[in-house]
């Protein structure tokens, strides 16, 4: 063994003498002499690690992968192919990524625009795409084909533009967010406002949203109002006070009203209030539409529209086309007579003249009463229609039947006195009470005429 060690020592020294290696190998721990300075090509590898510190600087760098831990080298070692005995560690591999952007193009992402590559702990992985645009008044979502969608949820209610803002904020922050839209927190002024805004909330999961502190409470069962005066509004159309720093969704509004009922006020695309002529068309071709600054839109049916001067035809106008029709309504009265409905309205004398050749209708049987009541209802005259009975001239005179319209005692209602001092009274059949009442003969009323159909 001693001979082998000596031989090895001689061999190593011989290798150093031809300047093909770097540092000489120390064989004794008590070596105090300086290293021989390398002047030839640096070592490609150390055979045995240094055990004594270098006392002079190498003129050529080593190819170690890590610097020597011993003092004395004045030039850095080159990268070592193998581990140096005096190195503490080899250099660690760098991470795949540091930011999400570095992951772009580094892998195959599934055909889903809502999946993105993200950098997590230095490794690129697939993850859910973040579509939050930081705007509390947009509804943020992701479509697998289109990617991120950030929509403003707006509604046109009357002359106001309403935003539903899903971002949950304290009341003061919600008011500030509305300000960025040129709007204010929405105000509930009327019960109609409460209904309209409640319908907006039905589209969303939020049960309570911030509205203006000036909002009224139009809830069917009003909630008790307590301080502080920050108002929350719910899907039931109720307004109630709540703690102002509670975070919740909110409604913003731009309200436009120039005070003129004959203008249509609305919010333009630029957020400014605009006005145009009010649309007073009610969709009815039979009315004349106009607008008054005092009363707003007016829809008037012209007097005598479609009238054909025949009181025994029902004159109507088609709302769709404005065309007039003149219908004669006749139903059987008995085996030899028919009842003709006459809308009129006419005075008693005029009605009697119109029924010339017949008589004013006076029910006798239960079937007659039903027929006359149905006719009266179809004419809209459900109170009373003229009957063929009249007080004698001069006042306080007996009541008599006219034109064979009836017979026997007049079936007055119990509350009616058949003879009294007032003159000019005529009878009318009450379709409600089923008896005769007395009215002034100059009133205008509907009536029915009974004609004999057996006469050619």
C-alpha cells in the first residue's frame, strides 16, 4: 500500500509539471507552501478536492460549477461539469414563469374562452378567467365562445334611465359610483315608481338595494322607519332605513322632466336630458288626439260620430279602422211581435213617435222582463227605459196607458206616488227594480219598440 501511494503521488506531480492541469493537489494537511501558479490551459476537472487554501491567485479560472469555499482565488471559477468537493450547492433551475403573461403560448388551452393559463408558484396551469372589470355598475360574466362580457344593465322607465349596479358598496360609495355615470341614487317618488323598480329587481338575485334617502315608502305594509336615514329598497316594493355602511347593490338614475306634459323627456346616449314631442296617439282610430300643456294628452270622441239619425240603430266605430257600422238589434217578443232596441236617447214624446206603428215596450211576462233588461244592458241603459204610460195633462191627473202599450193598473214601484201635483211626468221601466218609476218627460233616454210581425 505504501508503494502504491508513493507511485500515485509521483504520477500526480508528473501531470502537474506539464501544465495541463490547474491547482496542484496537496497531499498533507500541514502544507504551508504556495500553490504553483497555473500558466497553461485550465483543468477540465479536479481529481481530488483541495484540502488546503490557495495562497496565490490562479491566472486561469477553474471550470468548477460553483466557487471554491477556500480563500485565495482571485478569479472566479468557471462552471464545473461535476460537483466540486468544496462547492456548497449547484445552481437551481429557474421557474417556468413569474407572471401570467409569461404563460401565453406555452401550452394548449382548451377551446373555452373562459379558461386561461395562469402562473401559480412558478408553474403555468389552466384556471378560470378573471372577468372583473372593476366597475360596480356592470354585470361581469364569461361566455365560453366570446370570453369576458361586461354589460351595463339599464332600463328606460318613464323619462328616467335606471342602472342596476350589482357591485356591493356602502351607501356613500354607491352614491359616488352613480356620480361617475352622471347619475344619482334612484329615488322612489310614487307607488308607480315602486312597482317599476321592484320589477327591475325581479331580474336579479339581490333582495335589497340602495336608493336615494329621499325615497318614499309605498309598501302595502310600510316598514318602520328608523335612523340612520339610508334607504334600502326591496323586490316587494318596500323602502326601509338601514345602516349606511352595509354593503349592497344599488340603483342609479338620471331623471329628465322639463315640466311640460306635451314633451317626451328622455336620456340621450351621452347621458344628457333630451325632449321631443309627446306621443299622444292612443291607437284608437275613433278618437281625436291632442295635447294640452295643462292637462296633457287628450283623446276625444267627436260628437255625433257615426250617427245615422236613426235612434233604433246602434252606431259604432271600429277602433282599428275608424269605420262606422249601424246595427239594428231586434229579438222576438212573443209569437207575433218583435222587440227593437232603440239606443236614442230621445225624450218620451220623441221615443213614442219613433215607435209609431207599434208601441213603447212594456213587459208583461217574465220573458218580456228578461228580454227588455237584456236590451237595456246592451244599450248601456241599465237604469230605466221609457214605458208607454203618462200622467194626464194639468198635474195631479191619473196615469194612462198609451198606444196599447199596457193594460190594468200601472205597476209602480212602492216608493212612487202615482198621482201628485207636479205635471209633465212620464213612466219608465226600471230594469233594476222590475217596476215603473216616474220621470220628467223631457229627459232623454233609451227605449224599446214592439212591432207586430204578423202584419205584412
